[in-house]
C-alpha cells in the first residue's frame, strides 16, 4: 500500500509555494529592518497578506511534519525547494514577474531532481535522536541567532542569500527535530519531548530570518538560498542518525537527484534580481536627496 506521506508531500509543496509569494509581498510593503529585531514579525503581522501567507506556511509545516513520519528527510527537505517553482509560476501569473530563460531552465532542472529523489526514496519510520543530538540542536539555535545578528547588515541580493541561508539552516534543524518527534505515540510524550520546543524555537528564528531576507529585495534569492542551505544538514543527519532509507540499487539516483536539486536552487541565486521596490539609497544618492530603486526583475 502506498504511504500517505506522498500525498502530504505534494500538498506541502503547494502550500509552501503560496506562502513564499504572499510573505514576499507583505515583506515588500513593510519598512526595511537593518537589525535583528523580532518586531519585524509584529509589523508583518499587521498585513493580512502576511497572515494568509503565514497560515499557508504553518499548513505546509504541518504537512511536512506528517510527511516526515514516513518519508526520509533528504526527500522532504529537498522537496520544499519545489515550492519555489510554485512561487515562480504564481509570480508570473499574479504579479506579472518576467522570468529569464535561465531561471525557467533551472526550474525544469529542479523538477527533474525532485522526481529522481521521489523514485529513490524508501518510506520508513525514524530512529530516536539521542541526548547528544538534542544538545547539538540547542547549540545550533544559539549559533544561528548570533550569525543572524551580524548578517542583517548585508543588503541587496547578497543579504537575501546570506539571511535566507541562515533561515534554511534553522528550518533544517527544525526538520531534524520533527522527524523523530512525529513518531511519538502518546500526547504526553509529545508535549514533554524537548524536541518539540527546539522545533518551535528554530522555526521562529527561521521565520524572522526569512522575513529579513525577503526585505532585501529578491524572493528567488532568499527562498533558493534557504532551500539549498536547509537540504544538506537534514539529509546528512537523517541518513546517519535517523534511519532514512534509499531503495536498494538506487543510491546513485538519490545522489544525482540531490545534487541536481541542490545545484539548481543554488544557481537560481546567480540570476536573482530584486522583485520589489524597496528604496535603498546609496551614500552618493543621500547627498543629492534622491534614492535609486532596485530594478523590477522578473
């Protein structure tokens, strides 16, 4: 019998795609933050568009959580990147983005990589994560927050890439916590498991970093960097510690699919251009009282 995890995986991709688009629009309508300030989330929450996007994000998170009960992390985390394809299509249809040919080709390549991972992945329940793993996730939370505090000084596409990458690592840590947590059989065990609170903390930090990344102007750069950075740690930990499985004889297909998926989302950052109209004045512009706007890409 086919695992229900495949259905949850497909629904997750659609939910994350819509969430990326809506949150990007809301972030563009909010004044740019140059500090690692949680108040950004409060200001974003004043936008109904962001709240709807956040609902889709939570829905995608729940669907991903359920999918991780049976499906390996390398598949679920890499499939999150497929949401970028949904975002791009919606951006073209709804917001009239103009996608360069190179990005269209990369989105097609992304689909090929995800398909290879789907074919090679073997559903299986997770093994427990030991005390050392729990401590590692707690340390990672502190490190990500410290790096984010300094990374907010970056602007433009580079700021989107760096902050998006940190968001991806935070969400990857949340995914690692979610994989064994999803196998908890009792409500009491679920509520008292420290992985639950590490999952929530990493998710909040990741959400803040993603909002800051999108404010830098390029949704594609932010989301692609997030997906690329989030896929690798989860894949490694899942295969080494959590019992993730690949169909015998298809290890090569999983490796090719993962590399193609990762390579395509990284390459997308190369073609990233601002898609919003945040004014970013350069020093020379400030002297003349004018502000140059990022060109509207896509």
